[in-house]
């Protein structure tokens, strides 16, 4: 059981390390508003991960992989990423030479909601169903509920470790860069989020042609 736990933690870390829209949004919020805002984005993403685990446990994978549901999530995710990306570019003008932007006008709950919405995308869901779904279903079928939830908890723990370490690094970097670099990072993050939004649109178009 202990070996399963640590291997699951490492699996969660390996999944969280590649840069995606959630990581970009975490860095953007962390640089602009501090540790807890960036971490709240990660918590929103992990909430979706936990909900997907519960749905997998309940056998809802067939519903989540239907074409209509996936198409709806592609387009909703694309619109949300475009809105957040545009907002990041627009807010870049708030940073001045002193390194500080406008006073935070959003709560941690707002950052949490951003992370939740970014994570609700077919890319994330299909990944869970194809990779973790297979592993977790195998554990559930062969060794029972205890091993299933041990592995699921280990994966979430690995993702949480990544998020905390990332936000500590971002918080430290926030003290070292000036307003000009903050502005560049905000614009770059916005463009990156809009790029992922464009990828979602392309996947939506591809799904219509199948």
C-alpha cells in the first residue's frame, strides 16, 4: 500500500509539471496578486480532478466521452480562455515601474473559479479518462476500493505538492521583477491562454468533421 501511495504521488507530480492553461493562470494570478490567489487557481483545478475521480468511480466515463458533451466543453472552454486571456492583456497596463499593479479587486474565490473553469475542458477530462481512468479502474476491479482511493489520493497529493512549490517560486520571483517585466508576463500569459483557446476551437471544428 505504501509503495502504491508514493508511486501515485510521483504520477501526480509528473502530470502537473507540463505547462498548460492551469499552470499559466496560476503563474499569472500568483505574480499579480500573490501566493494564495495563484494557489486558489490550482485548488479549482484539483476540485475538477476530484470530481472526475468520483465520476469515474461511479462509472460515468461513457457519458463524459459522448461527442455532444465533448463539443460543448471544447467551445465553452475556448470562450472562457479567450475572455481570461484578453483580460490578462488588458490588465497589463495596470503595472507601473514600481513593480506593483492595481490593488487586487477579486477574492480568492474568484481565482478558484478561474481554475475550476480552465480545468473543465475535454482535454483534461479525456486525459483523466484515458490515463487515470484505466489505472484507477484496474485498481478498483482487481484490488478493491481501498487501493482505488489510495491511488486517487496520492495523485491529488502529487498535484498539490507541485502547486505549492510552484507558487512559492512565483511568490519569490514576484519580489524580484519590476513593473515592466510584470507587464510583459501578463501580456505573455494572456497570449498563451488565448493560444490554448484557439486550440480548443480547432479541436471543436475537428470534432464536427468526424
